[in-house]
């Protein structure tokens, strides 16, 4: 274990807050860094101002902050520079399965951050996970707003429970830098049609389902399963179980 406090970036988000809970339950001294946190941990990583004070006495950083709209690479550069200055011994980063195979802008940015971390000189662990159940639910909820759900033809997903990923990150944070660690995938690879059926049954809705073929390199990479980890299924909670637990 690296000595010092643990700082979690994005510690109020879907994954970050769960990581904070796990670390504190294990007795760690945890600082939550986000734009919404009170001083001195209310830091916008894209600007980086205030990081030096937030990292004082920190031995480990769990980097969960991310923005699909952009800015992750700048945020990583600021964070890594501050980590080097503060003598942080271990940075744990959550990435996404397929960032090196799917030519989607957000994935490319995550992959670029991985490279920055590897070249930074800071001890690191990088964990790639498949999509969270929460994200799949949000996508299906949007698609279900019309009488006919238009689904991407031939596309499958491997949703995983965010809490299980948080458990793994907490374990990594409590140990020494491990480099790129095995991917963390959900227990099932399911077609979008099966996911939609499970979602509709759980929410008591009825919708017609229509598979729609899409085009382009990104869609082709998703269809080929570049975002899946069929040989890595440490996650235990299925999509149906997540939906059942999430309903009153």
C-alpha cells in the first residue's frame, strides 16, 4: 500500500461516489475532488488550478473524472504534472474496454489518457471496464420514448455493475502500482434486442422493436465486438438483476 491519503477525482459521479464509499469503509483517509466539492478540493481538472493544495499529503489518486464532451486529455496532463510535483506514488485510472479498437471520439480520448499515464513516470494501475448497467438503462429509456424502439442492428453489449467495478478499483488503490490489469466485464454478452426486452419487461412498458442498420467505421467496430471482453467476466450482477434491484 502507498502511504498517505487517497484522492478520488470525479468522486461525486456514478462510479466515483461508490469508490469513495468502498475506500472509506476500508478505513482509508479519502478526499473527494470535483468541481462541486468545497475548497480546497473543488478543482476543475481542465484548468488545474488548486491541484497542488488538493494533492498535499496524498499517496494515491483514483482518477474517475471524465467528460464525454471533451477535455479529458488536458485534465490528465494537469493531474499528472501535479502528481509528479506532489510525489504521488500511485495513480489508478478507470478506462473502457475497446478504447484501442473502436474509433469513437470519446474512446480515443480515453486511450490517449492511458498513454499519457504510461509515459508520465507516475506509478499507475489501469483498469478497463465494459459499459455500466446505468448507462445502458439511460440509452434504452431514451429509445423507449417513442412507440417503436429503434435499435442498432447486430449490436451487443456486456453491461457491468458499477459497484463491482468500484470494488475492484478500491482493491487496486490499496495495493502497489500494477500497470494495465485484466479487463473487467459484465457476466453476459446480450444483443440490444434482448437488453430492450428485459428493460421493457422490468418497466412494464410495451414497445415494438425495430432493428436499424447503421454505417461507418465506428459502428462496424462496435458490431465486431471491439467494446466487449467475452473472456473477462468477473462481474456477477446481471442486467436483469440490476433492473430488479433498481425498481421499488
